C-alpha cells in the first residue's frame, strides 16, 4: 500500500517560464503522545498525536524564479541567514522525486516565527510545514488543481518528522495505529472525533529557556537507535495512544491529564537514560511542574503540563478555566520564565 501511495505523490510536472510568489503560515504543534525515534526516510518509530498551536506559527514567503542554475537565498526575520540554506537544500534534494519541477526554479525565501527559534517549540515543524505548503501551492498552480494537503504533510515530514502534523488541525495523528482509520507513517491525518471540550483547549507556553537547546532533536532521535529501553518506549507510546484516543472521544480529563503528563516525563526519561545522556529540563521546568501538580490537587482545576524536547513547559487546560489558570501563570509560574 505504501508503494502505491508513494507513486501517487509523484508528478511529471515541469517548471514554466513564469515566476510564482506565495505566502503561507503554518502552526507549530505540541505532541500529546510523543514521537521519539525514527528510521529512514523520516518514518516514526511509534505513532503520535498532537494539538496544533494557532498562535505559535511560522510565516514563510517564497518567490519561485525560473532558472537554469537554481539557487536558494533565505532571510530569517529580515536578515540573511545562510546557515539555514543547507537544511533547505537537503530538503529540496530529498523531495526531488516527488517535485521534479523544483529543479527549474531558484528560491527566494523570507521566513519568521511568532516564537523563539530553536528553543523547543518545534520551529522546524512549523518552518518545514510552511515551506511544504508553498511548494504544494506552486504544484497546484502548475497543474490547475487544488493544494494537496496530504502531499504537503508527506513532503513536510521529509524535512522534519513532526512537521507532518503542522499542516492541519486542531488535532493531528501521525504514524500507523490500528485504532485510527487511514493512519499512515507517510503523512499525518486530522482526528475529527474529539469531544467538544478539546476543540478550544488552551496551551500556554512558558519560556523557561529561550536559548538554543544543548542537544538537537535530530541527535536525540538518533540516540534512540541503541537505547536500552527503546522497544519498551515504543510499546508504551502505542498503548498510551490507544488510551488517549478513547479519552479524546469521551472528554475524560482525569485520564487525559494522567496520559499526557506520563508521556512528557517518559520523553525526558529517554533522554536521561540514553548514551550519552543529556538533560534539557532546567530547574525552572521542575518548579513549574511541581507547582502545577500542587495547584491541581488544591483546587481541582484540571490543568496539566506537557513538555517537548526542551526546557519550556506547555500548560494545558480547558477554555472555561482560562481566567484562574492565567492568574496562576501571571502570579506564580512566570517567576520561573525568562
């Protein structure tokens, strides 16, 4: 089945003599069940599911200029950023079998984030998703068809695995799982069966550390290859996803909290116990986690935390509890933030 899907994503379209300019905004995302560990080409070792984040996004303007000698120029937040170009070039090379028309264009890229880059808020996910959407818009312009969102997710995945989940929303699953109809390792699919409480669920991102992470996600994923607990972790993720799917359908917030916090801590446990080991949490991360748990016990408010591969804390809570949780953040948790 995967072979047929791969063939479907290929095209014989070629570049024209007309230039094309397009802007796309793509959201970052926060995984509730984490993907950690992968195999070539950018396929997940376990399935995952995430919230897309409406206010944490990348905006990317791409100017496709017909050229016999294609090149890439890139500006990040208004300044030339040549250090980003090799990653974009690697991405273009990786998708050339599916987008052969790109060999006839130079790319002028201007991109910016609504959040700090490389601080553990999945900037590679939103960035690659925005670029993939721009490329699929060019393809749609050449073919006269609509933008293929499934192909956009497929392409984004080849730039950054979690970027597959940043094409649509508000809930996206990625990775083959027996309980998700149409799921695939090749692209992400929207999850439409969520209880209404999750349609406007809130995520406050607490910036404990705005600097570049000490260990990149790429390195972290690779350290799962010989990890002593990798197989147990992959089995745990599959089981937790099955549990979370039931929770997302029923709106059971007690089980939601239990699964989401367990997943966050399991992710970082893999980092603690890899060889070499590494720690991305900061003291402020632990202080926030402890205070959230104390607050929840004292008040009964269903607020919880999750973490990505970094020090920053995502505070998750229902919209109806926004006022009291924002007070908690402003009056107590913000003290631990940069």
